[in-house]
C-alpha cells in the first residue's frame, strides 16, 4: 500500500492532513467520475495564470451542469492556505469538484451539495537532460470519449493512453483521431497539448469537442506574438506530424518541451534532426519570463 502524505488539504470547508481526508463511497465522483478538475502550477508559492485555470473549471462545471461556488477570492484563500503549508515552494495544486453524494443512479439528481477538494504536491518538471535531449513519444489512436472539451475527472482513457507509451519506454502518447475526413488528425497527448512547427510557424489543432481548451493554448499564442513566431490553430494531419520540423508538448507540469523522437524515428530535418529546435528554444525562454510576470 502506498502511504499518502500528511500535507494539508481542503475538503468541504475543512483543512486537514491529506492522509486523513475522507469522502463518501456514494460520492458521484467515486461512482461515476462525475466531476471536473484543474491543476495549477505554483512557482515559489505563486499561482501561475490562476484566473485562466479557474475560468476553465467554471466552463467544465457549466457543461456538466454542476452548480458550485466559484468565487475567486474564496478559491484563492483555500489554495493559498494549502500552498503555504507545503514544504516545497514549487508545487502543482489540484482542484476537484464533484456533483456530490447521492444514491447510485445514472440520472443526475438536482440540489446536491458538491464535493470540493484542494490538494497540492511538489511539482515535477522535465530534467535538465530532457531539456537538452528532448522527449520520446509514440502515436496511438485516440480512443477516448467524445467530450474532450470538458476537463473531466473521468480519465481512464488518458490513463490507458499513457500506459501505451510507458510500456514502450517513451515519455508521452500522441493521439490521432480518424473521423473519416482525410485524417487521422492530431488531437492531444495523454496529458499534454501537442504542437508542430512547420516553416517556422507553430501549429496546433483548435479546441473542439475532442481537444481541451488548454490554458497553455492561449499562453503560447501570447508567447508567439511576443517572439514574432507565426501561430495558427487548424487541423493537423498525421502526415503533418511526421513531416514536422519540430514537435512540442505543453502542459502545467511540462511547461513547453521538445519531442525529438516519435515512434522510434528522429524528429526534424537536416542538422537539427533529433534535437530540440529554435522555435522551442525561443518559446521556452519566453515561457520562463511569463512565469515571472503572470504568477500571483
């Protein structure tokens, strides 16, 4: 059995050690995965793009028709208390809201009190070697459900997708969906947004029902504008991915990082083949500046 840490968490109005937090077995989050979540990176106890994360949580809960108190000041108070109690300054805060406790039924009951949970952990991040060498990824068919626009706690599809790459000693699984319209088309990674670079421009699939509106999508748009990199959200085919000059991943924990090997083959062309490229280098540097200016 894996022992849970004793770091402070918030659960339904109470602050208590994580290893003492309990929810009912009849909570719909436990029974159905009926809830939404967010993960917010923390740098030296400062929350990065807090407003964007809270806004996305509100959007996900709205699509699930879960009514919860989303007052920003109340959330900040909860989160800051949990963050300040943790020994590490660099953290990843986890927020989860479920529909609440009710007798088991597929029908969504009305008037439930949502279960609200906040916890934090030390933030994992790419190693210096990964920054220099890039990551290895594999591709797989996107077999997840059709509502990727909701940041749902129902993550079994993502878990199974990540296992595909873990079983092959790779760092992430890049998912491709064939909708019969000339694809397969790039959607996401198991736990990342995926980008390609073509002729100096950063390209990625636009958010839709298969692609979550990632906080880092808007961030990378801003960073591209700042650094003079062309930015375009459009359908990206499997052929585009395999012919890319660079492939990048972005997420709360990875920030932005280069992929240098895909399905065992080196990414890129010429002298930069199999190495992090210049667009990645510029975006990584700009990302570090954004951390300093956009954390509260």
